[in-house]
């Protein structure tokens, strides 16, 4: 292929991450852009936000491939005085197309959780929640379960994960006995508290995901569930961008840039010192 258009890339992405693999509530595929517009540079991002749009324009990108949908929930206006409207207008004026692969990329094999598991050196991967319907089979599903080569304590594994995942202010926090032996690990890119029961049924030693909440975690541990590790949402999904970039470079005569811009909303972390009382 000597030339590349938005249509070429969209068709390939749709084949790798079919839209009917996405959850029913999700919104994936081409969001905006002219199908016949030439593509010479692609920017891969987790979030399409003003900062990554700035990055796309500065890099001269013709297409943004994003994980999170810009227009997930219905809107009644994309007027330029709204948050999403400003982004849409900027991209259209600049001639930059936007494509989203979200839960269809989560379900794919390889997908978002495979990239996360690879950062943690997990082997023997299998789905945490096997896919059903159109995506069923061939190792597809949400989350992954794998094995560490050498067991670690929960405290050691938390430090290991913090060193392997992209750095964020939030870092990595763990729930459970710090000395608990960890060998079998479940992971899920993005918010994962809906799969706490699945992790328990799988009999894993630890489950790593993002956006865990106080009460579900407390009840999960009280019921004897596996140890938990909570990481920044952006950090859990950023590794997938590298996989997508490698695949795009192999398939198209384009430059592919991966955004390392941390779009996690939590920007400051200050650990408190526990008081000691006589």
C-alpha cells in the first residue's frame, strides 16, 4: 500500500476489533473524519481530551485512535461552548479524524488486558470472564488470569506492579495481608469492581484493576476474596497503546505516535503518616 486513508485504517481496526464485540451500552468506531482523507501520522491515546488534542495537532496527526469514547453518553449539542463540542470543532477544523476502540478492544485477544498482563510478566493467560455472543471463543473475554514465574508477597507484588506500570500520582495500592503469597493473578484494564466475584470464583491469589471503591473492597475481603491491587485507570490501559502502535506500523505506511501524556485526573498523592499512641 503506497497511500493510506482514514477508510483503510478504519476498516482494518474494525476487523481487528469488531464493533459487535463491544458491550451494548458502548459507542465505538469512527467518531468523526472524512473517509477519503489521507493519513500519514496516527496518534494513539487513552483519552481524547483537550491536552491530547493539542498533542495531535502539534504532532501533525491525521487520525487519533483512542480507547475511551468521546461521545459515550448522548448529547443534545456539540456547540463550541461545551467541553465535547470544543473538541469536536477543533478536530474537524484541523482535519483530524477520531476513532474509538473500547470494550471491543477489552474483549479482543490480544486486547487491553493482555497488554496489562504482559507488563506484569504473567504467563499462561486465559480470560477472567470469557466472551459470549459474537465475540465468543479463541481466548476472548474481559480481564485475564495468569501466573507469576516466582511467587511474591502482596507487598512485593505491589512494588513490582508500581515499577512496571506507567507512573502516575496515584501509584498502586493494595488491600489484604501484605505477607500473603501471590502466584496466580487476575488483571483487568480499567474499572474492574464488577468482576470481584469472578476473581473470587477463579481462585486467584490477587486481582489488579482500577477504580476500586471502599465498600465493595471491604466486603470482598471480609468474604475471603483474593487480595486486591488498585491502580490508576489510565496506567492500566496505557500499555495497550504500544500493541496497537506496533500493529498499525506493520500494516500501514504511516508514522504512529503513542501518547505518554498522563490523563489520569488524580495529579497529587501525599501519603499520610500513621500516628502512634502509647
